[in-house]
C-alpha cells in the first residue's frame, strides 16, 4: 500500500501522510452486506460517559464480515478489494457458485478473479484459503485464528498482522502471536493462510487534530492540566510535577508498569510463554 507524504506547505501538512488507496477496486460497498453504524458518543443507556474521548466523526456503514466462513468445500471468486472505514485492513468481496456474497478480511496478494476455499479438510496452500491448523505446514503464516473450534476468527485480524505455526503436538498447536506470545490452540481450529493486507497502515501520520475528529476521537487533556477534583495529577501552580510516586489514572489506579491481567486466569494454562513487555519486571 503506497503512502503519499505531503510537502510542508503548512504546519499541519508538515506532519501529514495519507493512504493512496491504489489497491481499492470499487468505491461503493455491497448494499446487502452493510448496516448503519450508530454512534453513542461513549455514553451508556443512562446518558453517562463511560468511555472518554469519543464523539462526532464521519458517518460510516458497518461492513458485515464473515469471520466463520462455514460454507465448506465451496469455491468462491474474489469480486473486489474494498476499503473499510471500521478497520485498517482491506476487505474482499467474494461470491460463491450459488450466487451468495460475503465480505472477508483480505490477505496480502489476493487479487480479483482469484478462487479461495474454506474446508475442514486439507486444501491447497495459498493465501486466502482456510483450514484447520493440523493440516498446515510448520512455519506457516496465518491469521483469523479461532480460539475455540466453531467460535469464529478472534485472533490476528488487524492490518499487517500474522501468526506463525510453531508446532503441532497431540491435540494442540503452538502458535506464536504477533505480540510474541506463544499460545496453545486446538489443532481443529480454523485459520486463514497468509498475512493481513495493508501492512503500511501503521506508518500513516494523522498530522492534525481535525483528522482525529473525523475519526470520532475527541481531545485528550493531560491530568496535570486539571483540577485536583478531576484527576489525581491535578492542581499546583505552573508546570509542577504530578507529586506522586507513580502516574495514576483518572480513577486513582496505577497507570504505568502495572500488569492488568488477572492472576490465575483460566486461560493461563494455554500460554506457553508470555509476550515480551519492556515494562514487565
């Protein structure tokens, strides 16, 4: 995915880069595969803000993505590669031989006219095909992995991400996730071959506050700039330090260097090695 970098003709342009969308083949989504995305502004049913910094933004349609692909052993043709405002990865519009259409997350290298298939059996090893982990060769790059067989893809779905199949032993497969965590996944779980499209999305620089507002992100204010009643860091004259041993959240909990995962969580037994985190001690 090429990225266009603007010339520094203004302070905002100096830090701005945009996607060229050269890989997009159609501009309008499939009408039967979208619904209106309602906005909450971060408020719950009582009207109270439960998620801060949300509000506004451009209107969007939600594209219905088929994360299960349970139409097994039915080849599907790729009709289009499309932009999805709800995710950084590209999506592909596919059509089965009976005429049914659906959206999937597109891998790198998928093109219009390609034929892909999902199966519980071993199928051809190529990007976009989906099958159980037990039939994949070791070292394969996969995405859209099921945590439990039949639950649909939950792991590795963001732009440019891919997991690596390390080993298959007994009923389990060892998967190295993009976070560097190595985890046990049932070898019956389905996974899609390849790497998620649009890997350069992380290099795009927003550049100015207005683009963040278009994305529906409202301003974030430093705790130091608030009053003591509003934040633990608040108060004081001028540019004073926070006056605490460690930074805290607005609710008074430690913010940095603290692990938030629960102790003795039920899924600990599936984790072979933890992800590498510089803040862990």
